[in-house]
């Protein structure tokens, strides 16, 4: 989900305390007796079939056990061949895209990987069209054809310069056509991919045991060490595991207090800090009566105090965000700051009065997992209610049900994080404010749709900056959502572990295969 995006600054500090990804240490891999590297995270995997799910936690795992035609190398926003030997557009309009596969590709089960498997993988996403799946990201894909075992060609409905970046993400995960059903989701905990790792054992919401895939051939050097990923429900649990030395690497997300307490006086582990594309938004359901009127949403945008949220809840481990597209990504602007420069209850009151609305406006604000979501939602409630203009009912919902509830339109508004799927501004526009957006907000604007299409046509991505800035101006006026903050990414690792600085960047990948023992 990004392009020239996120300026990534990386610093290694000798520090204290905790972070986010964790796992059990001291476990045997069972393959040669090597001790796995244990990685802890609060990410949530909602499914193992690429056709079924579209969320950051699942796609982070997919990048290690499945392979795509293309991938991103650390620090780059340009796709490079992975399962493919070469790829490229075949026409100036960018409506025909072809790839030639590497020879000798195999799935972890030993089955050969051919162009037929690539076609099968994309066709089944569109055929199944799972409610919480990624099919909407393929809205420009018309058909896929093969020519022998090695060549695959994608025919697009409209020009889409972003298509290579899309298929370099979890969307492009290639599955074994001999094993995965063509018209339904594969159930169970088995995975047959061709990524750097094979999934040896999986326990939902607890553990993923990964061992190097001896059949892997691609752009990456391949995995050298087994890895055990431990999943934690809450940041504090991850911190506790880090403090108890039960994980070797902590990756997304530690409690804000723990991160802010990192000190140079502690010198028994490494800390990598990177500007992230991780963002959080307050999203409105425009089909819901309490927030259907734009004046209500504008009034909320006029009152929310991002600086206080970043300071008091997240202890400055995040930065206030005033636009759809975060800093470091081409197209970034400050459209919400330009329109709502500071919290202004009087402006909010005028907005409601001019629309003929009676205060207080009563609506429900839902939230789920994430760093400090309880404290954050409580502060947003306090900020809005202190004006006398709103009455807010906050509601915590377990993550799986939260995802289903969003899709059903159960909430008037909700708070949710968004991570880039690929390094391009498109990942912060089409999935968030496009007509078929992944937020299920009910928002649609013909001018925004036109600008999204125009931006996708530009092969030189920075050339579409004006279109993305125009989109953000419209969003600041229509307010289908309110940007809250952009996070910093912290990676904690023991001194005996190398490669943690490459684990996360703006590409959406989670490079477990870069980890090793020193």
C-alpha cells in the first residue's frame, strides 16, 4: 500500500522495555533440532486462505508462507520479480500486464508451480468473492490467460499503473490448484504455498510454527532459521512476554507507556525505530441516521483533538494525522488541518445549528483490538461530550465480530487502524473512500471516483500527486472519516538476533526470513 511513501528512518538504540510481536523461546523446531527464533505480535490472523481474508495480520503471515509474482525489497517502493522472472505492461495504456515465471518453482508440498496455478489463484478470488476477502482490490482485472507453463497475462478493464504493486502484496498469493477448492474457501489449518517458509503447525490466536521451505526459489535469499510466531491478544501481554524473555523479537504492538520509557540506560537489546504507514481513523457509517448528515461529521472533525490523543494516550509514540495519506507517502497533504486547524466547539455548534440539528447528537462509537484503544476511545468520547453537542455510547467488540459488524453496518461510527497493503498512495484512497471501500462506510463520490481512476493511469506515480491532494480536499469536506494519527514502528530484538531492522517498512511485508542468529 504505498508509493514514494514513507520516508523511513532507522536507528538502532540500546534500550529497555517492550514491543509487539512475541513467541515462546526454547522450543525445538523439530527440523534438525534448531532452536526457532520467537517473534511476538498483537496482530490477528483471521484466516489462512488468501481468497478469504483481507487484514494486516493475515497478510503479514501470507508474505512468509505464500509467494507472489512480485515482491518489494527493503526500503523500495518498486515491485521486483519473485515467483516471476520478469513482468511488465505490454501496452501504453497499461491494460495488459504479462509475467514469465522462474523455472523450477515448487510448492512446499513438492507440487510444481505453473502459470495455471497463478491464473487459478486470481480466478478463485473473484469467483468466491468472500465478504471479508480481497476481491474488491481486483476491480480492474477483467481476465487472466496462460501460455504454456511459464507465461501468464492479465487483461485489465481500465488502465491501472498500480496493478503490479497490488499483486506484490498478499492479494497476489499463489495457491496450489491441486489442493485448494476452486469455488469455496479452504478450511482447516493446512497451507500449501511456495514462500520462504512452510507452515509446520498453526494454533489460532496462539502460535504459528514456521520452518524453511527447501523448495523456495525467488527474489529473497530464503529462510535460514525456523521461526515461531506467538500471537498476543493485548499489548500488555506482549510486554510481559518480552520482559520475561519469552520472545526474541517484539513486533507490533507494545503499550505506549513501555515504548515511551525506552532508555539509553538499558543496554541488553536493540531497538529499531521507523516511520510507519500505520494509521488510525474514526470512520462513519453514512447509512446510519445519527451521522448521515455531513454537518454532524464536520462538527466531530471540528472538535477532535489529535494532539491530546497523541500526547495523553499514546505518549507521543504516534504523530497527529491530518489527511488520508500519511507523511512520507507521495500525495500527502494536510487537508483536515487546513479546514479544521484546531479544536473549535463554537464552529461545531454553528455547523449543527445551520443544518437545523438539535444537540446533543447521540451515536455509538465501536472499537476493538489495538494499542490503547480503550483509553483512546474514552478520550474521544470525553472530547466530544465536553462540548455539550454530542452524547456517545462507546462499545468494545471482539475483533472477529467487529469485522463482521463493520461489514453489516452495525455501528454508527468506529475506530480502526489501517496499514498499507502496498507502497502507493492508492492504498489510502480506493480501499478507504472508493465506491466499494473496505470500510463499508457507504461513502461514494463521483468526483473522487474519477480522480482515483485518473491517478491510477499515471505510470510515473509521483505525477498523480495533484489528483491525490484533490481527493483529500474533498474528503475533508465530506468527512466520511476523520484521520487521527500515524504511528512510529518500533522493533525490539535481543542482541543475538540480526535482521530485525528489515522486518517492517512501508511495503506491507513482514520479512521473518531476514531474521537470523548472530
